[in-house]
């Protein structure tokens, strides 16, 4: 079991972030047969044709060769800086990796894995390995992740809004409740029971990085060694329903009363969300979502409040009652 020991300053320095690169790394690992314990994870069949095309037409096999049972290369997924992290940021960080750092990372990965084919070995030992890996990763991102990323990002952002509110109002125990069945707050620390090793790790006032993820579901991961800060990567709220293909349609009675799109919006507001987040997660036009929310607002079914630059919508008690009656 891994245990993070939390001190008085850690709450102030803990933060949330998104990591597009980590989402890509998770999909690539599962497609190559790692993380098989996540058998109930996101479906992979629709990724396989694109994945096979990548293996034929790009140098992605060199990246795949660096994966091993409990990890992979650091320079292909550096720690994210915050919630505004984009794939362009991640790709730039990979490209900025000094060759000496990349070579050390590659050597470490290869020492933990199996033998690799000559083509991949030639790429990994080439003087331009950093750029060649970056080009392959960029192709993989656009093939495998980019089409779904706006919707997945919206789900992750809504998770952050929910947990940040709990952390500010009620503390660690509330924020960690529901994070994952294997994570809990106990006696001034955070236990990650899913990890068999790790021991006791003091946050040392640096806080904890919390990263909601779409493709790690139903598992989780934690970092306690450099170059990453101390971190927990966990399944974002709502992503299980997406991967389990639960019907997104509103019940007929509620759709008849409000209209189908407004009913879907009302049901989607279990947690506060912005117009853009709702549009992405439901696959609706932003303008149409704004119009429907205005109607629900006038009817007293939703309320709105400003959070920084965003306006978040949430259900009123009347909206909760109506949504809970179906």
C-alpha cells in the first residue's frame, strides 16, 4: 500500500491538472497488452484499425517498445502544469527534452522490458530520437484521442469543479470520497490500497497533484518518484457511464414535458457545469445549449453562478425533484 502523509501546508499547495499525454499513454499501453487487469476498461475495438495503421505508417513501435509492466518513458508524458494543459503543451515538453535525459530514460525503460526489434532499436539509438518520438506521438494523438478529447476534457473539467468545491468546503476526506474505492483519507494521510508497494511518502508541504482521467478507468495510478510531483491519477466522475455505454437519452415522460434536449441538460447537471462543458459532453451546439439553459433558468429548474471566468449552471431543488422523479 502507498500512503501519502499530509502536512498543514499540503492543502494550500495541492492542485488539479489535466494530462492529454497521459491519456494517450494509457491507450497505447492497453492496445499493446499492458494493464490487462483493466479488462473492464474503455472499449478498444474502435481504436484497433487506426492503431494498426499507425504501426504500419509511423515509428510508433519505438515508443511502444519502451513500455514495461509497471511503467513507461517519462519524456513522452511530462507532468502537466495545470487545468489548461493541451496536447500542444505536452508535445512541446517532449520536444524540449534534452537528448541526454531522453537517452537515460530510454536506457532505464529498455533495462526493464523485453528485447526489441532492430527497427525500433535503431530509432531509439538515433541522434534525432526525441523528434522522431514526438512525430510518432503526434500522429497517435490525432488518430486515437483527438476526436473524443473535447467530450472527455469536459468530463474531466466537471470532475475538478466538483472536487475542488468539496476540498474547499469540507476538506480532504470529502474530496477523496468517491475518488476511487482504493483511495481513502485516514489519520492525516491518504491511503492508496491498490498499489502493493510504495510505503510511506511525505508530501513535505509540496501538496498533491490530482489528475482526473478518462482512459484509466476503472483503475488508478499514483506517482511518488521523480520527475513527477506526488500525484494520484483517478477516473473522472461520469466517465464510467460513458464507457459502459449507458443510454444517454432522457426518459420519455421528462422529454415530453421539457423537450428532449432540455431534459438531457437537466439530467446532466448532477454537478455544476458551464455551457461549453455541457455542449461538449452531450454533443450539442453551444448556442443551442445556452438557449435551452435560459428556458430552464426562467422555469426555476436551474441556477447559475460565476466561478472565475466561467458561469456554472446547477439544478435548483425544484430541478432536483423533477430529475429525481424519473
